[in-house]
């Protein structure tokens, strides 16, 4: 039987249709809910004044959220730096137009925010072997939801030591787009437990593996299987899932 896919002709010379600068899905940053978020990429020469760019944006009513600066790599004549600026309460097209008027700016374009591109973040902290298994479940489950329009990404770090892990747990509150934390280890307590209480007070839920130590007494959910823990973490924050963490709070599975 002749395969229709094999007979399909592809014209490689056809122009590629440009991707939209702003995805249909919303920015999923926390705690920026309720504000119009936007981002611009500014390619500039050595004479461009970053402070002037920021002042002009602020004068136009924008609140600058993040600024990243790094060397230009495309080889444009005279362009030495790239500024990625995320802001709120100002349209991206208007912000780009303002930046273009600053002396030394070669080009300024609107781009999707990181919240639109990467969406909600699952953070996994703990020992290497457990982290890898939790990540397996989280990545597999996030792929299932992302195919249906979600944007969920998974970030991990394997750490050793009570104070190192406690510091990482506290820092989750300041991570953009962090929506849930999974603690993957064999023993956690003491300073880590205090850090978990502080993190939960900011509104970020915490799931942990069933382990030795007092941390299991303060998290929202304890799951014995690390793969299942990663799966439940994604389901808890996905809009396309029917799993409510609040109904499971305090349980051990």
C-alpha cells in the first residue's frame, strides 16, 4: 500500500511564516498576577545608556521587573550588548518604540516574557538519586499537559547539607514563576523544616518524599514513590488537571 506521507512533496524554498511575538497563553509569573506583563530585547552599541532606557520606560508608566545584560553574538556592526528587559503595566510594542529612541540603541523588539515561554515552574531539591526520579515523573506529566496548551517547566538541584538545602528552600520564594516545591531526600529536618514553614507562608505549596525527619510533618503532602511525587506536583499546578492539593493536605501516600 502506498503511504500518503511518503508521497508528500515539500518545497524547502517556501518562506517560513514568522512566529507571533506574543503567545496566546498568559504570563504565569508569581506574584505578578493582575498586571500586564511584557518584555523587550534591546540590541545596543557601546554608547547606549541602560539607565536612560530604564528612566524613559519608567516615565512612560512601566515598572521594570527584570534586566539581563549580555554580550551581543550575532555580529551586527557596532552592536556590543543586548539588554533583555521585562516590565509590567506597559505594552511591549510601546516599550520597544521608547527604547529605539535612545541614542546608541541599534534595535528594540517585543518578545514573549519568560512566563509566557516557560510558564509555571516545578522546583525539585534534594539528593541526586531521588531528584532524578522525581524529575522523571514531573517531566513526563508536564509533557502530557503542555501538549494541551499548558506551559510547565521543571528545575532541579541536588544538594547536600542541612543549611544548603534550607537556603535553597527559602530562595524558592524569590524564584520567578515558581509554583510548587518537591523535597526529594532521605532525611530532612531542623533548619529545613523551619525554611519550609516560611516558604508555605508565601503561598507556595510543598510536597516531600516519605523520609526520616520532621519535614514530613509540615509539608502539604507526603508521597512515598518519587516518580509519583513528581507527577502529583505537576497535576497540582496544572490548569488542565483535576487534582486539588488542598483536599490532600496532610496525607501520606
